[in-house]
C-alpha cells in the first residue's frame, strides 16, 4: 500500500511561501525538515484591476526535478498549514506540467 504524501504550505522568516511534500519532520537531533517537490508561491498584483495573481516557481534555482530531496531549517518556519483545496489543485497541476517538461 502506497502512503499518501504529506503536502504542507510554509511561511518562512524570509517572507517566502512554499508548498511541498514533507518526507521527514525535524526532531530533537536535527532542525532539518526533509522535503521534495518544493514550489515557491509568487504573488503578483495587477495594479490596473487590483487582482492578485499567484504563480509557482521552483524554490531553488536549477532544482526543477520534483524528486530531488531538499532540507528546510525548521527554525526559519514561522507558519505552517495544510494547503486549501484550490491551492492543492494548482500545485498538483504545476507539478504535472513540470514533470512533463523534464521528460
């Protein structure tokens, strides 16, 4: 039986906002949260209409492959939540397009 991935949305002390799959949480011995399929949420505002537009991009440059493991220092996380249904839908669609592009 395949375990369902844990997808979380993090707000970082740098004000960046990311969404990713958590592979392993931090513990008493390490502040590292092991993550993969990390996308940064980018907010754009159309100043003419006042609409907020959101896009995703790879969090780290040249790390587009969603299978690459990365670490996040838990001391830099200021907020964490499960993404909304709409956000999760956008995230999974973006990951699918990224995987297709990498092939």
